C-alpha cells in the first residue's frame, strides 16, 4: 500500500498528556527565539545513535569500565502477549547498564530514557551519564560507594529506529499489532485507547501527519499500578467488557502491559526496587510566564498519579507521604542545580497537573518509589539535534546532583517548598514557526 501524507494541522504533543494550548507569542516569542525547525527544513539527526551504534557504545563502555559497569539485556522489543513464535521474532534488545546491585542497604536509582522513540536527547544524556560513571575519579567513587544506579538508555528501540520512505524517521510509538484473539479475547475487542492503528506520527513542526503504516502503542500508557497484571491471565469477559466501554478504556485507568517494552522495564523495576525512578522525556515549547519570556528548557514533576483502585482486583494504591517528600526533594534539588542567574538553564517549570496511572512514573510512584519526570523541550521533528549539548547538560547536571545528594544524605535537607514554588506550566507555544 502506498504511504500517504495527510495535511491535518495538530498542536504540539506533550509526552505525558494532551497539549496545553495558548496563543503563540510573537516578536519574539521567546528568548532565545529558537532555534526552531521551519517547514520543509532539513533536520539533522546525525549525532544521534542507531540501535546498532547504541549497542556498540554500551559494550565498549562496559569493557573500559574495569568491572564498574555490568551491561545486560533486560528483554527484547515486540513481544506479543502470546509470546515469541521463534527466536527470529525477537525485536531489538533492551539494555540495562548496572552500577551496583540491588543491595537494600544502598540507595537505588533507576533511570529510563527514550520511552518514545522520537525523544532522542534523553538517550544521549543517559550515555553521557554512563560514560562518566564508568570512569575513574573521586566523585564517582563516592557516589557508587553508597548508591546503586541502573540506567536503561533506550526502552523503545523500534520507534527509535523507525524508517519512513527509506529515511530514518524516529517515532513515538512501539511496533506491534493488536491481536485480541491471540490472548483469548473476542476478535472484535477494542484495542487499548493508546493503540495507534494506522501507524502515524506528527510530521515536521505541526504540518500534518506522516502515515508510515506500522501500528503500535504509546508505551508510556501501557503500565499498570498492579505490576503483576497480565492481560492474558485475566477473566477474558471482564477484560473485553472493560476495553469495549469508553467509560473505562481511557487514561484514568492503568494500561494492559501488552508491550514487551513495558513488561521488561517493569521486571527491572521489580528486581531493583529503586528508591528513586527518573524518566527522561521531551515535550513542546513554553516561555516561563507573561513577564518572563525565556524559553523553558525543562519541566519537572514529582507527582503524576492520584490514588488508584485496580478495577479488576479492587486493590488500592496511593503514594506514600515519605515517598512523595523524597520525590519533591529530588525534583527541587534538580531545579536548584539549574539556577544560574538569568541563564537559559534557570527557566524551569513544573509539568502540568495530570492523573496518569498508566505511565511508568505513575505506576511506579504508586508502588512506593519517589519519581522525577524530566521533560526537555523539542522532539526529533521539531528541534532535531539543535541545542543538543545544552539540553544534555540540563539532564546530566541535575542527575549528578541527585546522585551526590543520595550518596551523602544531603538530599534529606532539601526544602520541599522549593519544588512547590516552581512555576506552573504556562505559555505554551503551540507552533514555533508562526512568529513575525
């Protein structure tokens, strides 16, 4: 079938929720006013790594770490709920770089990146962190003496390496087809609401959609506070009724663990039992406020889910007060680390108030782990590799501050009010190209 290019104007997408739209700012919209990608402009992705290049880089870092880092394949992409038919059906490996083990006497932090394949810089920043932790030095030695750090730099390898018309076109979604009959459900059972049936992705800037023809899921809606939930093991009639009703098949409920990627990340989480979980994302463009037109490089969040009741078991989940306190302290320290006068780094906002129990952050927070969402500005189609160096520093500087704070206990002295006082998300630039 010939692929089609559909001209449908859409707003900039957020990584965790629907867009928060306000009028675009003009003359200039932000400081710095870009760089933004213009329609039909060539977008360079040459500095980003393919799956093959990522694997080679990780293997080289393990070899040079002198035993400090242990590299493992946590699982593979594209596992349907009914399992692999042959070894050849396995998708790409999902890597985890381990610095330390799951010793309960140490603080433990799990970091994941590129849950959406078109969010590249998080993976690049994760590699920079792995490289530094693999090196010698007193700072790293002091951190790893007291903190175990596990990093999964790319948990959506299929979306990351997606091709469109023989061109590398990273996409948000995984690659997988909804086949309810394979898990014992009626053939006409509706797919989870986060399924992308036609295989499509927002085009460059806001100029339409590209239909690349490979269906898949938004992996970051496929998690569930009930970490042991497996759709194929549930009562099939109950699951079908749940999915066939719009009142339940929506973002207010947990996901269905239909992707290998979500299952793999969750298995690592259950094995490691981290004190802190950090997920690296990208989003759209904002300025700080009506009075402050600096471009926002990053938004943080320590809360993304309300108390939750599992509709199938009745089990209740709620974020523990001490866990929430630690999450706020981690986010607050990260925000403080980026405050450099009136620099671009300091233009920090809080992510919009959301309730998304089907995200990895939401599900894990409801299982007694403090969380930090890091949302960098721009995606593959809207920024390419422009500002990559600065945006990587926007990740690595806060995370090393968090590592140190966990290692020496100073994280416990951070005032949670710092987090509460971070400016709320506002002044979204819905289309950066519409400016004077």
